[in-house]
C-alpha cells in the first residue's frame, strides 16, 4: 500500500555530505518551481480543493504551505549565514494552512513566490563553501540547526509535497 503521508519516505539526515550530494540537493531546490507549476497545471478549483489524503491538506493548501515554508527556510538560511547563531521563530504550519489565504487564494501568487525565492536561494546556495553549511541558527524547539541539515530538509520537503500532488493526480487520473 502506498504511504500517502510520506510518499517519498520520511526525512533522514545524511551526515556524509559531499559537494556532489550538495549540488544535487541545490538542483532539487532550483527545479522545484517548474516541477510544482507543472504538477498543478490545468487543475480546476475543485481539484485544487481536493485533499491529497483523507484528513490531509488540499492541493491548494499544499502549494500555499510550500510558499510559506520555503520563504521561512530561505530567511533562516540568510540569518544563519549573516548572524552568529541567530534564534529563529517557529511557525504553526497547520494554523497557517487554515488561514483564509491558505484555503481560498489562487495558487498563482504562491507559485510566483516559490519561483522567486527558489531562484535566489539556489544562487545563494551555489555560492557557498563547505564551511558555510556548518553555520547554525537556533530553532526554539530543536536547538542549533546546521545549514547542512536545513539544505537537506528543504530539498526533501519540496520533493515530499510535490509527491503529494503528483500521486493524487495519478490516483485520480487527472490529466
């Protein structure tokens, strides 16, 4: 049976990072906007308002969540690079997904946000040296977070939510 909650598996940190692996994760971040746009292309409002699983977010909420989350991740990266162990704010992703913009807004603005944020983020990531990925920020619930983990997490995060949408399209045979 397909795992509808974690269609690409749960996140697992790879402690054996290499420049080649980092390049692949950066490529995933760079490619997410086009892949996400293609995944929602042609979906009707009714389809966008379909949950990817029972009790899960709708496709629309997933797209808006990606914009919200990836913006936060980009800012965390910038803070981690420019400040000494900055304390970042956590956010309640479920509460954000239930706001009116998360539930009702057109997905176009969030796709544009993702395109812009990921374009800048991928350029920034490509300019970093290995020591930069060892820099940290402090998460209020998890403590110090190295940028290496953040890179891996958000490459996975995009893949994870993209699979929610694409697997729903496949199950529903939406062309």
